[in-house]
């Protein structure tokens, strides 16, 4: 066996035997497996985020060959500077993620394609900052809408559970054409390959621009922050599997739903994976000290958290706990819940 070492995280204390609890280790280094004096876990500071975006809302920006982008004026702690809509191709084009129902943004999109034909409206996922404007763009252009399917939870609701973040879901959107993993949307001089990436939402899709190094990553991978995975809207097991799917792909440039261009995308995805495994390991480490509820875990793990994101951090922790319980690494009484208490087996 090998022991494993990653970047230090100062809030964690040394503990013996953590690798035996964590079945997703990182870089093996020589040494005895029985004693690990410094089980450090990577966190957000292991990812070099780009929290600048030099783009004003409504301005058309040629972000890549054959790709234009327009920023929605909807900044928030969850959307960064705002949602990005993309126009793919010239002459006969696709609009990817037309955004929320925002009259100024819809007008900016339609003005940007004046004299062109919009043939496709492509949706990465059905959150209200990404898909609702599809109806207005379709009405104005006659384009068909394409997506994985309607909004839905990643799993059935438990008894007494409510759709906590589903207020953010666009339950009105139903695509004209449902697309599955591996299918290709073809236009005039461009083609998009659909890549199923559930996790942030159950119906999340990424799209690779064929013949280029560009992939539209939606909210699955973003350069300004990690993505929120909040049950029952999303599922951590799905999210991690989708990250592994992207890690196996060759594209080097990601155009995300929020934030600037991601360069050297394979390395960035690897850091995303390590970050999530580090979060998981930190949960296991805290539970190694005794039973805890989700507020206990959030206080131990999310140091310096923006208070506006506390609810999202709790749901993200729940997503990890659902996955850990399913894998038999953590136990709780009944189904995992935001109010539950958790312990090691």
C-alpha cells in the first residue's frame, strides 16, 4: 500500500488512519501505510480562481473563433458578475443558454444576431438564470430548443422534505428536442457534441465544439468558483462521475456559464476533483472526532465563508454526506437530511 499527501490545510489536526476511510487518494508517496502524521486535504485555495471578468452587460465579445458571448446584468454571490450567453457560428447560428427573463439581455441577444438566422437554442441546464429566455428567443426567431429534458430532482424527495433550491429551477422549460450523451447538434459550419454532466442539476449537459479545443461547461466547471451541488436538485455522486468524464476529454478551453475563460482545462478539472475529495476527507476527519450535524461540519470546514452562502454550504455538505452514506463510510439515522446527525460506522 501507499500513503498519500497533498497540500496542507491548517485547520485540520493530525489523525491516524484517515486514508483507510477515503477510497479516493491522490499522489502516492513511499512510506508505511499504518501511520499518516499529516493528513492534509486540499480546499478551495488549491484552485487558482479567476475572479475578474472584463466584460460589461449587453456587450458582444468575440471570445473564441466562431463564438461570441454576452453577459447578463444579474450579479450575485451565486452568479458572479452574471450569466453568460453564447452565440455559436456566423450566419446561421445557435444561442447557448439565453439566460433569465431580462428584457435588456434578450434585446441584446437579438440585436447581436440581427441579419443572421438563429437555428438552435441550446440549454446546458434548467436553472432560472440560464434557460427562461429561451421562450422569448424562440418566439422571435422560430429556432428549436434543445436540452437534456425538463427540470427534475436528482432523486425522489424523502418524506417531509421540500424542494429547497428548486425555486431556482425553470420548471416551465421543455425542449423541442431532447438530446442524449454523445449526440451531435449540427449547424452551418459548426457542430456541438452533447456530454451528459449531471450533478449540479440532474439534466446538466456540457457541449464540445467539434473541430476545436472549446467546451461549453455550463455551471459544472467554472473558473471563478466551485459549483454548488444541492440535494435534491443535484447529487454529489453524479457530479463526481461527471467530473471524471470531463477529465478524460481532450478539450483545453472551457467557456462556462459564469466567469471568464478557463485555460488548461484538464488541470483545472483535476483540481476540482481534488478539492471535492479534500472536502470529503475533511468531513470524515471531523466525524473521526465524534458525531456531528451539518452546522458543526460547515463551521469546521468552511473557514471564512460569506454568510450569504451558508445555506448553500450546508446543502453541499449534505450532498457529500448522501454520497458517503451510500458508500457505507458514514452512518445516520434514517435517510440523510439537513437536520440529521452523522457518525463513522
